[in-house]
C-alpha cells in the first residue's frame, strides 16, 4: 500500500460528505485530483487491500430502532438455496449459515431492521412464508454496543 493510499484510508474511515463532490476535500488535502482519489480507491479494491467501499447508515439516527436477529432451523441440504433466497429479500441486511450446537438447532441467521418490533415480526413471518421454514425464533437487540468500522 502506498503512502497516498494510507492517507486516503485515514481520511475516509470516518465517512465522506454527502455532496456532489465527496472526494474534493480529500483531493485538496493530498494535493491530487478527485479522479486520482477514485482511482486509488478502485485499485485498493482490485488488489484486495480493502474489500468494500460503501455507505453505512446510522439506522438508529433515522428512527429505525427495532433490530431483530432471526434464527432459522433449515434442513442442511437446503441451506444454500434457502440462504440465497433469504439474502435476496430486501428487508434482510445480513444472512449467515452457522453450525448447530447441542440444544440450539438453528443454522441460518438473518438480521432485519425496522421502525417497530411488530414490523420485524411481520418481516420474519414473510420470510417464513417465502422459504417454507417455520421453525424460527426472533430475538431483538436491546442495546447497541459498538458501531465503528475497521480503523487504520
């Protein structure tokens, strides 16, 4: 990683402004063009230095305060297909396959967020209907402990 790339990561890790020229201030501070900033970010993605460069919305800040982890008991031979279907649902923000444990039959985990717990329960019911999986539990977040990305 070049020194310029390190500086770009440092300058973007706290977020970039929502403007028509989001890289203007970074380019000014580094004395390079905005196009060069974008090229460096693209190159870092292509080289695997960073895996993604995208938006992270503070959902609590915009009123989305109901967060539910839905755990599903999916037949092992259907995990790939059901997982793909669950992940394709707009209301699902995360979808993971996990190992089962004694006393814990759930092997697929999805995360949904909404404005109320009732909305999250309705979303889980719709996921159940779409997938045919009716053995599930919905667990709600009570407190958010940490909301930061990786820092350089």
